[in-house]
């Protein structure tokens, strides 16, 4: 058992190093800054993103920053801990890891969240607490959309945007101020980073001109 634990540790270390080296190579290829070190308090700069304020022992790492198609962007892995107690009273620590891309918009955005529809969303809808519905039944069934300005949400989520999101992997999208954040529910493989950034680019490019005002 001890040998197995040691071998598992060595394997995990090697896989983590390979991933870090791949991210560094991606950064060099695209002229981006890269820092693999843990940065605590990193989520404070995005205080409107509640998922970065959850749990304890929070930090960002494997941070890429620079410009992507002329827009300032930051991509990072994020960690936080939660705790529970088992039936014997033993305290257990749960580690949560995921990746986030934050892209700066050249025009102001209204507060809006687009995320995969969950079972609790369906339960709340049964009691009348529904989200925004769209012409595409498939889109409305797959995504939960909430917005501070419903009209702006309908202007921004065009038929073309709905079709695009239906083709994409499930991500959580947060619009606010001049930032669009795209969250993956786990850590991205290095070859998925450009996909996350291009997803943000496509969404911002797809905002109609008349919806780009303050």
C-alpha cells in the first residue's frame, strides 16, 4: 500500500509538471505572461464573481495574462476548500479546482449569467421562479439565464449566439461591467485554453452594435 501511494504521488507530480510545462509553452507561443505560483487574494480583484469568494484556502495558480485578439485577458486555475464531518465525527477536507478565463470588453456590459440548467433550477421553475426563456426551446432547456436587464439579455443572446452556445462545451458565463468571465467546472487541459478564450471572443464579437451602449 505504501509503495502504491508513493507511485501515485510520483505519477501525479509528473502529470502536473507536464500540464504546467504545456501551459508555459502556450504562453510563450502567444506572447503571454505565465506564473505557476499560488497567488492568494487573487479573487478579490473580481469581487462580483461569487464563486471566487467561496470556501477557505483560496488561491489562483497557473496564471496566464496578456492580450487575446487585442483584448486584455487573464486565465487561471483556482482552488478553494470546503469541509464536512462524516458519521464518526471526523472532519474531512474537500478540494475544489477549476479554470476561469476573464476577458475585458471594449464596451460596457450589463449584469447577466448564462449557465447550464441544473436540477434545482427545474425544481424552482415548478414553483414559478423561472429564468429567461428564448425562442429556441433547446437553448431554454439547456441553459439557465438571469439578467438585471431582461431586454439587454434578449438583445445580446441572438439566434446565432444560441446556436453557438449549443455547440460549445458546458461553461458558466458571467457578464458585468467590462468583463466577461467564462468558468469551466474543472481544470482545463492546456489544449482547451484557446477554446475558452475564443468562446469569450465570439460572444463579445456577437453583441449587436445597438446593445453596446452604457
